[in-house]
C-alpha cells in the first residue's frame, strides 16, 4: 500500500473543485488514458485579474486526483503571474509530500496549470507537437529537461518517477541519460543561484539555523525544538516544553521554522513534526 | 470494522482448525524431528502424518513431497534442479503470464546462457497448444507453466501440456499455487514431474510450501545442508507450519466441493450483478476454464487504485492490475500479455473469494461498488465521451 499522507487521502476522498467551467479563460488537457493518467483543467478570472474559479477532471490514481484538487485550491485568488510560479514541488508540499514514484502526478498538475495559462495567453488547448523522447508515455524532451532542472534529478529512475519517461519499454533510457548529463553539466556551469548542498552540509546548516535563529525565539515563550532527522528535504522535528502542548505550534512550525529554514538553508525544505 | 476480504489469491486466513493443530508445537512439543529422543521423535510422527495428508490431496505418495519455505522457493528449486540434471540442455519453455517467482527467475537465467521461450496467450488468457508444441526442442531442459493464473484465474490444460513434454522426454514443472485446493488434482494420473504449492494460499500459515517431485525424477537440491527431506532440502523442518499445512490439505480436500458450488455461486453472483449494474465493464480471461473463486473485472474510464482505496474505506479488500498499484508505470504483465487495451487494464479489479465469504458480503460489495465507480467516472475527463460513444455504437 502506498504511504499517502492524510492530506492526500483527504483530497482524494473529498476532492475540491471537480468539474469543468463553461466558457473558461484558460483550459488545458494533459496526459492520456493510455498513460494511466490524464487531467482536464479550466480556470476563470475575476474583474481584478485574479483566479476566481478553477476546476478539474482527472483520470488517474489517488495521488493524481489529490494533486489536481490541491493545485486548484492553491491557485484560487492568485493572479495569472503568481499562478505561473507554482511548481510541482509546491503541489507536493501542499499535500505534505508524495511517494517518489508518484511525483509525476504533481508534475501533471503543474503542466496543466502552465498549459492553461498559455491557452489564456492565446496558445491552443493541447500543446504543440514537440520532440517526443518516451514513445510509451508521450513525454517530450522539454518536459524531461524541465523536471531535471526543477527537481535536480540525477538518475534515469528519478526522471521516470517524476515524468514517467522511460517507464515502459525502456528504449529511451540512453536518451534520458544524455539529457541528464547535458542538463547537469549546464547546471554546474551556472552554479550562481543554487549550489548543490551535500547532506552533511544541509544537516549542519539546519542545526546551526535552529540554534542561532529559532531556539532563542521559542525559548522566549518557554518552548523548544529538537531536530530528529533529515530525510531528503523533509526536516523531522520534535517540539518540547510549551510548544509541545501549544495549539498554535503547527502554525509556528510552518510560518516561522519552515520559512526560516527555507530562507537560510534550502528553499525546498519541509518541516514535519514527529513524536520522538 | 471487520474486513470484507476478497483478496484470497494474495493470501488467505489461517483456518482455526489449522491454528489449533499448530499451537502445541511451539511451547510444549518443540522437539527437533531429527533428535534421537522420543521427545523429538513424536514430532517426526506428526511431520510424517502431514506428508501423508499432502500426498493425499495431490494424489501423490508421501516420499514425493518436499517441504519448503514458500511457493517461490519451490519454483526456484524445481527449475534449477531440472537445469542442473541436464547440463547439456540450455532451453526453457514458459509463458508470458507466469508469476514473478518463475518469470523473474527465467529472465535471470536468460542472462546466464539459457534460452527462454515465453509462450504468448490469446485475448482470453489461453495458451496456443500448437505454438507450445513447436516450442519444444531437443535442447529444452524444462517446461514450467502455471496451472491457474493468479490474476485472472484462467486454467491452463496442464495435463495435456505435461503429456506433450513427457513424449519428448522433457521435464515438466507446474506452479500450482493457485490451483491446489480449488480444483481436483491427481498427480498419479498425470505425467507432471514437479509441482509447487504454497501454504498461505490454502488457509495454512505463510512461510511454508511444498515441492512435489515425481519418484524417479533426478533432483539436485536448492538448499544444501542437513539430511532433512531425505537430503533434498536442508534445514530444520518448520514443524508447526508443516503440521498446520497437513491439516489445511485435509480441509481443502473436504471443502473442494464447496469451492466449486458455494464459492463459485458467490463469485458468479458478484460478477453477474456487477456486469449488469455497472456500464462499460468486462470480465478479463476465459470464463469457462477458470478457478471457481476468481473474477477479474475491468471498469472502463477509471483507474484501479482509486477504486481500491474507495472500497478500502468500507473495508472491502481486493486488488488491481493497474499500473498505479504495481509500483511500475505499466498495467499487469498478465493483462498486457492478453492484449487487454490500456483503457481497460488500468481499471481492472480482481476479486478472489474463499470458503469464509458469505452471501451478505457479496450484497455489501454489490451495494457499495456501483456508487464508487460513478464517483470516479464523474471525475474522469473520459467518461462523458465514453458514454456518448456507447450510445452512438
């Protein structure tokens, strides 16, 4: 059984915004029934140019439905420019994370959003024909490049988890490897904004930030925080003292601790509370 | 919530009679059957009895029964032994719909200098016996074909296939994990050389299996160690599990009729009602030659994982051949081998019943399932199109 978060289950069992808007401002159709998942997404703007309504229809597994539901919730009230900045990682984070093998569901949500925005700006509903790398699942070179860049993927298996490319006959594995090599070398040539962070360095920086920036503020209110583990971008912490029994500690963790860690350590960190 | 357990091809409940028979062999009668003292010796008596019970179920003689740890071990032991006993032959014949225990092993052996022929199946999951005949060569060391398919329940004509192998002096192994206890098997009347079965599919515990090896068949052990199982499988006997499996075999023999009347009746009612009440559904596999407890139904335009998780909310347990549930991105290899279109394969659900299921449970599923399919179809971008297509057709 997949290890879905409660939030994924909630958005699957009680999906928000199912349906289709008549006369939408932007519309997109991504995926196909043969691939195993597909998404039709429509949105409408209000008079101030903010997204008033967003609706989806999904064929796919629980996480595909949950990702589409989450995406439509996230973008309501955003301008088109703001919505264009939503990444697949944002969608996954909103759901409290997705199993690695299911990350392609969040990518599908982001693709639909992006395409619907392009449609709003005048592009056709279906993206124009592009160079297909994975014939089995119809994944284009552009999609693969983008997933590699945005999620810093380094192996063919990761690319498959995020885009499905290479998950069928596997004939395209050498091409995917070439794309990875090319993208990685480009990324290392332009290290400016986001140097790669080793795990040890990441954990150290998290420790330091907790010690320097976060603990003093919490202790001021009689609370404390302890780092339990770091798994990928998930920072597992336990709260102590007043924080442990505080009603607002969820808010504190998200709005203060996570925000600080994202600002000072790594922009994709997610703070999760564990009992330890 | 008591589960409505319709996933018996995955594993089964241990029968209360089986558990009861096993319990004394943990804390009281824990002796080693190989010991010289009578404390161990009395356990040996019970292991012998279990061997007789298994032999009776299969129509075999007790010395043809080797206890193993599971179906996978039995499959591995059988195929590797066949290859070891005819080292000059390098060809294996199997099918595209085998369980991974055979399929993955053959794929591995293909990298070790063996040639593997995977026989295709038709849209109903049936073998083409002409093609099978042509696949058998003088270089073929072993044929390994499953008796009944775990996903669809489709039964292969194993006795006939074994006969054709025998005529060419080729060893024949069958993975009968799903067939044993559900359809009558009498190995004395067949030319089958080796057969695998697994305890936990017939109400014995997990971690116990059997490999039947016909008397006179050359055998080379898979687990080399002590003298247990007459030197054919080293390792101290899992006494309590073996004794439990013996009781399970006896129960299975007694309940074979119930499988083919009561259980089959439940399955047929479930299947027919679903087909009649839910549009765009289809049974996968040959409905004639099929296990009495299994049905594999495709629900078009929806995805299996969603169906499973929504049924799970009501405690209904089943499984799916969809890609999303397998961890891979493609639907089950069995449905693909049958050429089931992806649109159908993604929405396939397998219900597998046992003698412990009831009429009330079928009513419950029949009540809960159609609204689940409706909910998911209303969410699906393909559903409307599909319904329109149907009306047009």
